C-alpha cells in the first residue's frame, strides 16, 4: 500500500465531506472550530515559529486574535515552521530539483510540491496522508458531474482519456497530485496522459490530436489557446469536458472555450497552500470548502471585508495540514464571499475569485498625482474589449506600457489596434497623463515556472 494513503481516515473524511455540504452553516462552523483548535494546538506544540508567534493558550482565542503570517516569513524560517524535525529546506530543495522524483513519497511519509516564485522565493509544501485524504475526498466528492450517465457507468474514469496540459517538468501541485493518483491507481495511469505547455503549439496540437482526449485539464489561458486552435482547424478532437484551474477564469474566456470546443467547462479554485479551495456546483457557482479551510477576505489594512465586497487579499487557514501549519496565511488572492446562499441547496458559501494579487501599475496622472491601474482591470479591458487573451503587459516607465502579443501578421495588427484603442480609452477614463503603448507582435510569452501566465508586470525599482 502506498504510504501516502490512509484508507481508514479517508473513509471517515469522505462520509463527512458528503454529509457536510448539506449541513446548516452553524453545523459547519462547529466543525471549523473543533478542527481549528486541534490545528492551533498542534502548531503551538510542534512548530518553533508558531510557538513564538502565537499568544498563550491560542486554542481558547478566536481566530481573529491570532497573528497574520505571510509566505516570506514562513519560507525564511522554513525549518522552524515545519513540525517534523526530519524536514528541512535544503534537503527538500534538492528533492524538488529532481524531476524524475515527482510524486515520490518523501521520507516514505510525505508528498511534496513547490509553488511558483513570483516576487520572492518559491514556496514548498509538504502534505501527510491525513491532509491528502482530505484533498482526495474534496476533489472526488465535491464537483458537479456534467455527464451523469457516463460517470454512473464508469465511476473510475477507466474509459476516459484525460489530457493534462501544464508544466510537467517540475514538482507543482497539479502535476504532483495527478501523478500520485496514477501511481496509486494503476487503472488510471492508462486514462491519463501528460503534455507540456513548453512544446510549440503545432507539436502540442499534433500530440492532442493523436491522443484525442475526452477530458482536457489545463489553465484557463492555455484552454483559450487550445480553443483558438480548434477554431482554426488545428485541433481536430473535441474533448467533452474541460477542467480549468490555477488562474482566474473570466466569463469571456469561459464562453470562448465552451463555444469553440462545444464542451462543458468545470472551473475550480485551488492553491499550493490548499489543493481544493473551491468547486463549481451545477448552478455554476463556486462553493468554498469551509469545513476544511477558513477564508478571511481582508482590505489593505488587514481588516475584514464584508460579504458582497471584493477583498484586497485573503487569509487562509488550512484545517487539514498539521505538518506545515497555515494559520491566517496571506494568500494574496482577491475574493468576494456572496451574502446569499446558492439555489443548488449546498450550504457551503459561494465565492467569486477575482484573481491573484499581481503588482498594480503605478502611472503618472494628468495632475501631480499618480494613478494606480489594477491588474484585474487591465486584463478585463484587454480580454473583454479587445478580445485578446494571450498577452503580457509590462510597464516600462510611468508613462510607457509594452504590450506583447503572441499573434502576428494581419491578425496581430488587428489585435494590436483593438488593444491600443481599449488601453488608451481606459487610460483616459482613469485620468492618466498621455501614455505611449509599444506593441510587440509574434512574441513567445513567458510563463512562470509553474506554467501560469504572468500577464501584468510592473516596472521593477
Ligand atoms: Zn451551488
């Protein structure tokens, strides 16, 4: 048996996960409180870093009385953060530098993955069998099923051909967890195939045409590129389902993928810090798994953002992982918790994910003041108004933006015109001083190590 699977604990968690989605919010809160007290106790006893940072008797205090902690502080003191003294950053970095060891049990006990390193050093996350059982149960039991008859006849996905298109050369959460599934369930190994986003587009399309997947799992930006390839005839197969995650999915990107591929798109919200934060119900709403995590939307000063308002960032408390405790961890994502329950009957709260907190662009205004452009606004302008999805917008100085597009030729020129118009009119409305927009066509757009596109890049001091 694989050391990364605890069947007894998994069964108990699975039953609870099934029942909990229909429990009252109060019953879910009781579970949260119980699991939080256990987590905080484990952190105070086992983690040197938390024993210093947490107040006395933290189990008795409300969550809001506990300190906020960010990735930089945790990663800087990694060896003091983790509760198992056999774990240390230097050895783990050596481990994740070896691609042939993806999804290999570390110390025969842990599954390890890294996150991309935008802004500072990459994060490293260690999960034990108990945390994995929680992620497994949430992933398996909380998702809407677009093809009910198909799933009923083939619950184990044996007849599916699932193409994962992503960054497959590194120890990233998505590929590690899928490779682990294949190692643990040999029948799945035949259903899954892994494709690298680093391949040139025509090579990738040829590979997909040959495999003819029934399910495509990838990032939203990549799904749009594949949908465009289908529209121009380069992709001949038509997957029935597209599973997206890892980046923000806009309405226009969803529409583009669903209409070009004639498929159902299932979006999910996860992070290296918690694999399965949210899932889409049959009403198309994103429910947060608040029986196993706590999300606190906050404003710029760390104060709680009320339901119905978009946050500046979000604090995550992971109730499943006691090895590497995350309590009020600044996730950097902007979310909104909906005030009303969903009509589907699931009582878990509905959230809208507004996106990762990229660097905002600080530009010169028409007067003496500066104007801040939010990355979410800029991507929305380019996607919704200019209809361009594969781009990178970089700030060169306080009055110059460089827009890189993968398109070229006449198509590229058209897209460049639309983008320039959309950006200039947005700049005008925002009160910017006259700006220059330089457009570079036919660019190979950089993605982070983890394969996620970095689309808005501020000028570095
Ligand atoms: Zn719902």
